[in-house]
């Protein structure tokens, strides 16, 4: 009895000590809050300290929205998304209930409906974020932030999942009240609940598009990278131009106008203006009607104050509209950028046909100076249109006799007819292309290849890779590839599934070894490799790349253009790299034994080597490399992983039609998914159980609360091609695990490697595609098209 009493006394003493320590740390934290100059500093600097004190996994701080009816998240510690959470102040959510009833809630398991009903029959936990991220919320402690003077609601604080896996303690529940009192004082005494530096983009915060910490982060990022804030908001924070435009409209007090692709360009309006002046001054007259002349400007206030428009158009009634910098540039291209006189393709062709002499020698080079001028404009127009329509290639296909020459664009992997031009101009058109890329005009019997730097000839700063191929009937075909210049796509935006992304990062984070990306031409291998390099590109890392051609450029990379004519092939360049103290080497292509041998040697001597291969699947790549004569033991030691890739057409986000699939359709998808896994141990031991496990994972990741999946069908609209717009990558990542390496050393067959990779967690191209069908990104028709064996 005495021992029991002693134990109880010790427990009480422990609790008292814990309580004393907790409130001592809380006092330190509240002192820091009082010392800050603005509440957003609390948001940015102290969230980690608050999480540590309350021993929780995640933290969300809400403030009352300007409408007074909603809570908007201003801090999401542990939830990596730039999209704000918006909850109604009502019993429909836990934070909403706390806000409306102004009481603290401590819940053991938010998924326990019986526990929630004891609090309120209307109370529900919003599961959407858990379903989207795969996170499992359990314990929750939520408290209101109230004005001490009048009890007015200012916000709420929400702690998620205690780190010890049990309900939040009584000490934490007591402490959260004191924390909320301190935060309420900070909210009301620091001038404004949230301090925002003066900016024309403030409307983004007041509209709830961005939280203050996110806005601060955007400003910091723009300063650090020396980029325009608007570009950072659009590219890094996924703010749409429309949202920016509305914020600008409120700031400048004039209407916002988005880019009007279908605008009828009035050339008369800009004939007094030079393109260079318009780009520098950033204003442009876009229409003149009974309501007056509309001036589109990036900063209408500044333009009004200079009164320059009044001097150029003295008698016009002026009205101003604001637009974003990107949309202004698009509008300038619309007015000035197509061709020198803004003529349409039809006008240019009709001008040429008017000059056409029926008796002319078909295929001859002689054309009049007037037609040659039109031809130059026409070719510029074709290239500009291809670029603006998002085409990857331009195909020029002459036909025999007096048949017209067909021009087609490849968009999202498919060819579409563009125009036909008269047969008598095909030789002149070809000569013009050869002149632009410094090829031999007189050589018509051999293939030639070259490059066009279009900036010298037209309004766009792009490059085209040109290939001429002699075809039947003494003709020559031309294919021009528009090179995807510019910054690499961040690894997170490549469309790689979360599990694959995590595995890919762990593979490429290794200090040395060899990593391959494989797939057919045009499957996005180089794009993916550059995204990986962008992820690895740090000031302390030296990265050399050998490419043919250099399409994507990155700061910090040392990039070398392969030139076989000058004796600079891949093997020669790689040998030079090894003497240039590299950390990472990227090789555009490994297609011969010498290049692969040098890459393997480099990977075994402490370098990270990356390369592309033209193979169908990840396991097949290993056999191909061993067949080239690689030593299986060295190769097994060096191999980090192989990523196979394809591009499938993406459903158009504007017009895709949602539907609920039948059980039969889901069952068919499951069977097709599992057909790839039949050789694995789990399926051979118990097929039914293994299938059930995969289906449960699907339910967790892709189904709604009622267990219903949503799939999408292609429909078609003005903005897309037959229901598809853009493409999405399908990925098959094989990691060089111990089991895979052992099989390589044993010269195993493709089937054995394939099975071992699946057991190690690899998703095949088709399995990855099916998951993207379930996510609503594409459909099975497109997945099957690119995953044929």
C-alpha cells in the first residue's frame, strides 16, 4: 500500500515537473511573439518552435477571411502546398466548429464518427487533403484566437497528430489557451492582423490567393534569383495571369484585360509606333471605337502621368486597361510579331499565286523578286505559327508534278495539316531554308542537316534543327524541329508519381554511379535528365554535359555541343571531361561500346554519370549494355538505376468529361494492372490477396469518401485537338538494388530482371499510366497506344 502511494506521489511530481517545463518554454515563446514587429514574422519564424513545444506533427494557423464567413489558412507547417485551405465558419469542419462555438476541441481520432457525433451531429472531418497527399490525420487539438477586449473571433490554431501517437495532453490543452491569448494580442496590436509590404500585388493576399508567408517567400525568391516578381508568382507559386490581372486592376483602378487570341488586329493603330518603343514603354493602343481609344498598359498610372499618349494621339478619347507583363508581350507579338506586314497565310499565298506562271518550269528556281519577298514572309509566318501553336516539328513534303507542297505540324505527338503551297515555289522555299541554316543549295542528292537561329530572320528568339532528305522524283523533304529552349522543368512538375519521385531522388542523390533514361526519340529523355540536373545543380557541384544539340540551358552547368565533323564526338568529349574535375557528367547519348566504357569507368572512379539510351524498357537496357561488351561485375557495381519513359497525350482540362466508371471497368483496369505482376512472389503465393491489396491502395489514393472513382473522357473544344492538349510522362523506374545487381552478375534473362525489379517496387509503364488514368490526367486509349510491347 505504501509502495502504491509512493508511486502515485512520484507520478504527480513528474507531471508537475513536466507542467513547469512546458510553461517555462511557453513563456519563452510568448516573449518571442511579443518581440516581433509583425504577425507575419510569427508565421514565418516561430512555427517550428510552436510544433516542438506542443509535440505535434503538423500545425495550421487560420485567420478570419475579409467576408467574415470563412477561415483562411495562413500557415501550413508540414503540408507542402501553396494553395490555401478555406473553411466555412460552421459545424461542417473541426476548425469551423471551434470558430463558431469559440471553444477548444481535443479529439483522439478525427476518423471516429462516434467521437465526432458526441461533440455535434453535424461535425465532419474534411478528408480531401489526406486523400490527396496520402497522409493520415488522427489526433487533433484546435483552439480559437479571440480578441481579449470584445471576444471577437480573429482566427484559430490547429495542431495535428501528436508525435507520441496519443491524444494531446491536458498540459497542452491548458497551454494552447495561453498561446491563443498571446497571439490575439499580437494580431490586434501590430497595426494590422497581417502586415503586407506595399505592392501592386497586395490584392492576391486580400483575395486569399496567397497567404502572407507565401507572398513574402515570392518577394524573397524574386530578389534572390533576380527575377521579376510576376514571373515568380506565375512559375513558382502557380498564380494564374487572371488572378494577377484582377489584383492589378484593383491597385490601378482601371479594368483588367486578358490576352485576346481572337482579336482583330487594327494595323492603323500602331503604324506610328515602332516595336522597340512599345516594348520599352509598355503601352499599346489595341482598339478605337465609338467608346474611344483603348490603351493597354502594364503600368497605366505612369503612362497617364507622362501624357505621352496624348501627344501621339492628340484628338483621341482615351481609356486605359491594365494587363500582366506576359499577356502584354503576347499582345505585342500579335500586333508586330507575325510578319513585317502582319499578313495572314492566305493573303501571302494569294499574293504568290497571283504571280504564278502556269508555263513556269515546275521545280525551277527562278521566281520574281516580289514572290521571293512573299516567300521569305511566308516561311517566317510558318515558323512563328508553329511555335505559337505549340508544335514540336514542321514537315515540308513536296509532291511530284504540279501537285502542291504539303506542310504539316506535329503537335502533342500527332501530325496535322497546316497549308499547301504552289508546286512552282517548292525549290525556292527549299533554297530559302538552306540559306537560313548555311547548307549547300546545289546539293540535292545527299541528306543534310543544320540549324536556324531564327532571331536573325524573325521576331522569335528560338532555334530550329533542320534535316533535308532527298525523296522520290528528284524532290527533297524538310523536317524542322523547334528546339525546346529555356529553363528546365522542376523535377516535382514532371508528372512523376510521388512514390517514384521519392525513389528517383534517392537514386540520383548518390555521389557516384551511372544512371540511364531510356525511350524512343521524342519521349522527353533529355527534358527529364535536365530536370534531374536542375535538382542536383548546386554551387558546390561541377556538372559537365555533352549534348547534340544543346537544347536546354542552365546556369551553373558547363555544356558542350558535340561536333562530329570537327572530331568532337561523345567519347572524345567524355575523355576531356574526366580531366576537368567533374562531380556529375551528363552524356546526351550512349550508343557505342567506347562511350559506354568511358561512362562506366567514370562512374567507378567517383563520378555521377547520366546518359540516355534508345531502348524500350528498363530491364531490356541492361541486356543491351551487356551485349555491347560491358563487364557484368563492374556494370552491376556502377548501376544506380534506369528510368524508361514515354509521353502520352493529356486530356484537355477545359473540356474533359467526368464520369463514374462501372465495377466492370474498374475490375478490367485492375486485371490489366495486375497482369504485369503475375510472375512476382506475392501474386504466385496468393493472387486474390495481392489484387485486393492493390485495390485498397487505389481506394485510398483515388476514390472519394463513398468509395467511388471518377474517370474522364475526351470531348474536344476550340482549345485542344480532339479532346487532348499537352502530354504527360509515363515512367518505369528500375533501381539498382542488391537483387538486381546479383542477377546482372549472373547474366540473367530480361524476364528475371523484370520480375526482380517489380518485387523491388518498380511500376511498369502501363501500371504508371493506369494510375494516371485513375488520377484523371489521361485515358486508357492513350496509355495503350504508347505501352505496346
